[in-house]
C-alpha cells in the first residue's frame, strides 16, 4: 500500500455513471441513473432525461426550494430508499457555501451528489522526539466506519454556521477543547475529493486546521462519538496511513496533507506531485 493509493481511493468515481442535476442551468449535484428514475414520480418538479436531470419546478425562493426538496427526501425516507434523516442541513450549491440555492438533509446529500463541507483538525504536540499527533478511535455505534481511527476533531459544517463557531463546537464535543484553545487552531487550507459511495457521490470539501496542544493536554470526548484517544509519533501515524486500513478513509487525506506540510512527505518522494494534486481534486 502507499499514500497515493489512499488518495486515489478517495477519488474513485466514473463520471459516466452519473447524471448532472441542474437548477436554472447550474450543476448542483450528480445522480445515479437508477436514483434519477425515482424522481420521475415528481414530473412537475424534475425532468429526467438520458443525459441530465433538471429541477424544472423548483420554487423561486430559497426557503420554498428547501421545503420542496425536503418533502421529496422525506417521502424517500418513509419508503426506505434513504435510510434516515440526520437533522443537519447542508447547502445545495454549485460552488461555495455562500452560493447555496437551497438546503438538503445531510444523509440525503450523497444521493443527490451534493457538495458537502466539513472541518478536520490535526491536534499535535512538539516533543524532544519530534511531533506527536493525537488520534481518536471512533465509537463502535457509529453508522459509518465504527472503531476506525479518526482525526482529533472532525465534523460536518451545517449551513448558516460560521467556520470558527462550528470549529469551537466540534472541538468541545469531540475532544473537550475549550474555545480559547480552539481559537488557536491555524487554518491551513482545504482538501477536496470526489468519491463514489454506496449511496451515491461524495464531492466533498474538508477545511483543515492544525492545533499545537500543550504537552499535558489530554482530550476527552463529550458526545460519545469517540471511544478513545492515543498520542502517537508522527512516523507511527504515517505508517498506519500508508500500510493499514485503520483510518476512516477521508481522514487519511487530512493526515497526508499534514505530512506534506510538516516534512513527512518531501519533494523527493516519488509520488509527491500526484499526492498533492490528489488532495485538491476537481469537483463536478
């Protein structure tokens, strides 16, 4: 296994297997044809053609569009096609979060191939032996990737919540990091990837942060999402990413990005260029 294999695993999808979902000629999502066929039940809303799905009946206003789409999603949940409602609402957007055309429940986002946004934080300590990273292990009751390794803090970014506000919330819930310490996190960019998933397509954006922690800091999960935490030398974390399937898949990318920026993967590495290119993949 290799770093590049992990990057490619997060960017494995076939554009020919998805139909553009458009609103007023803007692409706002991507649908599998079999799922697009389900939308034929709403002919006043969706025009399903062989090469695209147009939301022709979308109401004019943001709130009305969101309500209309929520009704469709709720029907699909009631019929068991979509497993459940999450409760967090994500932006349906052709680009940035502030370009949202309406909202969609988080669970439904991949079904509609909607761009999703999240925040991931690397918590690290500088020691005489070098950098050490705090790593979380997800709880056994997680719907996705139970008991897999995770970044110290990671969570979705709901619509209408600011980046700093949401990061403070996630830091408190996932690692008991207070606001004063959370505000010391350094925004270091974003990782983007597009991956075909069981439920559809995940064209995702992860805003990334580095937080240098005091040597005596010990994280504590307050929301039950993390079973335990471990502080490991950077080389040991790199080995886990490179040679195991221990990490939640997209968290590999956040660690690889950290390694690139902190010298763990240097410009002499044979896969250096495809790695850094794969961390900033084009999203449909």
